[in-house]
């Protein structure tokens, strides 16, 4: 295809494998909050100790070592608390390993880009696929120094990966770094300390099928009563039998409440997590459980009635409805969101935009086509050079969050989601569809055209449109019909309107005296021959 990379086939996105709902613990007393903090701090200390042991083991860790770690924690908590702590530690270590591999990949991509550009002459022009040489000797020298720095980082990262070393901070590295920039973060030392302690607490328990209400450690009854199994050193704080503490607050899950109640009534596993929001001074309980993945509809079924192509951008979703033949229907839609402000505000903005998109799709009983975006190779700063605005634009796009939320929300509403390869959708959409879809009353943006390209690729149609042949190669030599009439169209065999040209500038198309009038072919009944006519006799001289 002339140097173009191969485009992957579209596929139907599978549904989520788990569900999580959250509710606020209202009505907690001061004693309840005190007990929650004591239990969370104690278990958080055990979790920190276990994480240190797990990181020290590295790649030498096995099932036997896991069981040993659990036995060490059981005496200071309980067997169930110890199981939850060791599992959370293993998940955190695995996440750190995946982040380490992604960091190495980013370093390798940056080093490769710098090496290639340093090998080119200064000022060499680049291409659409690769940047050229550096613009000046000063930039070349600075990049050569950066190359040595990245190579040192890569060597250390590879050494850590081979040895199984990871660097993990319980509570988050970002919050830890904020301690040194309290003025910029507009926080006092006491406020930061409360956040730090809340983030390092451990109050989560895995569910158990067959046990009462699906969880023996943090138990929630169908009427919303919450009770906690206290660790052994804090058993004296219990206010009920069997070393349990019952909170004064009750929970009412407004979302999926019936599903949750049916699940715990059948004693199926439900995991719980309790955490404190220090900014609002509130406590929350999150319930989660696994579900069998919904059976994805066949791709042909998702394409049957057309679909909605969606182009993801930094501040909005551009969408256009397409029929089963790939033709745009109606006007394009735009769903805006604002990604400034706090994380909760940004998440709410994305959720609101997706809700409007899904309601539109459900109203027309259509599937949604979206790009399978992955900016893993684009995160290195060497990929885009000095284009800081574009780098910031890419980094601010909520790709993973939007993809996860859209998949779960679409599965809940029963809307098929088709993912397509994002290659060339923006470029070909702007080239082949932006101008034809623009009119006096509608200005089509490049994002709207990209949505059409995404939808056509999901439907299995080519994005690029056929070029109109030259006049001398057209079937009727002039006025080529790009869209032919169907065989059963009335008037298909009738005469065509007169094509306006230099000799008919005063007569519009279809308005000529003889356009569409067949009586000009019947000379005897022609309206232009309404007078009597006869030929004069020849002169006598002839």
C-alpha cells in the first residue's frame, strides 16, 4: 500500500469482568472513626512490612514463600486479613513490574530516536514518518548529552529488571513528593499528614463464596449493617460477640443495589474496601465482585443497522451516525468535556459526555465505533521534539479512563462497542470527507470527518473515496453521474437536464426550453411549428 502500515481488523470489545459500587458511611460516631483509624493503621503497618519483604525477595519468590509470609502476619491479625494483605502486596509488586517494563520501552524509544537524528546532518529535512536532523550545533550537542543520560537510566532500569528490584511507595510517590512542595500544593503540614496517613491505611477484605453474606472479615447485611472482624491485638475494642465491631452507619447502594443484595443473600463472594476522604471528612465503603463477561455480539450483527463513529479528542467527542452502507446520516454531534480541575471533576466530565453519547446510541439502536488508541509509543518526549503543545495534548487525553468507562457503561446498556485501528483515520477523514460534507449551512471539522472515517472502517468499508475520472474518460463524456440511479427509480430512462456551459450561462440547469421535453423529437407535433409551412416552387429558369 505504498509504505502504509497494515491496518488491523475491527473487533467487538468484550464487556467488563467486574463490578464496583460505592456508598457513603453516614452517621459514624467518633468512636467508630477512632476504631477505623486504629484498625487501618495497624493493618497498614503490616502491609508495609509485607511489601518490603516481597520486594526483597524479587524473582526468587514462590508459593512456599507466599505461605510463609501469610503465617507471619496471621498472628498479628487473622488468617483472612493476612490473605488480603499478601494478595494486595503481590498485586502491587506486579503492577510495579509492568510499569518498569513500560519505562524501559519508553527509554529505548527515546534513545533510538536521538541516535537516528544525531546520525543525520545538521539541518537535514525530515519526512512525515520521521524527524530530520537537529537544527543547530547547540541542539545537537545538548541532545548528545541527553543521549548519554538516557543510556545510563536504561542501564540501571535493565539491571533492576533482571534482578527483580522494584521501587514502590505505599501511599503514592506523587503524594510523597508533595511533602516537599506544600506551598505550591496549597497544603499545610497537618493536612498533608492526614492525607498521607489515610492513603497508607489498609481496610480491604477479599470475598469468600459460601460464607455468610460473602465476606467474613468485613460483613454487610442486606439491611446495610456493617461489621468488622478486629485484628487480634485490637480485639478488646469489640462491641459484639466473636471479636467484631458493628458500625453505627448503614449503607444503601443506590446503584446496583438489587444486584448486590441478591448476591450477598446467596452468600456469593463480595470484596469490600473502607477509605477516608480527608478533604470532605467522609468515610466510604466500596463493594466489588466479579461477573462473567457478557457474550459479545457478532461483528456482522453490530454492523447490521449502521453505527455511530466517534473520534476522541482532548476536549470533546466528535460523533456522526452512519448507515449500513457507510453514508453519513443527519448532522454530526459533539459531546464536550472539561479536563481542568480536580481528578473527581475531570472524571465526572468524562462520565457525563459518555452518558449523552450512549443515550443517543440507544435511542437509535446503534452500535458505537471508537479508535483503539494507545499512546505508549508516543509518550517519549523525543517522539515529537519541540512540539510541546502537541505532547501536552496527547498526555492530557483520558484514553484509558474513557475506554474503561465506555466499555463498562456500554455493556450495562447492551450497546455493542466496535474498536478499530486508529491508523490514518484523521488524515484520510480530512482529505476525503471534510470537503464533500461541508455546505453553506454546515461547516464540517476535521474531527467530524475523522468520525466518518472511523465508522466506515468499523463497517468494513474503505475510507478513501474513488476519484472522479477525467472528462474524456467518463462514460457519457461530460457530467459524469457519481451516484447512479437504481433500476426501479421513476424517470431513470428520461432525458438528462441540460448541463450549463459557456453557451447557456443565462439558462440554469434543467431550465432549458427542451430539457425534459420529448415533443422536440416529434417534429409534427412540436410546439415550435405551430404555423402552416409549405415550400415555394422552384424558379422557372431552373
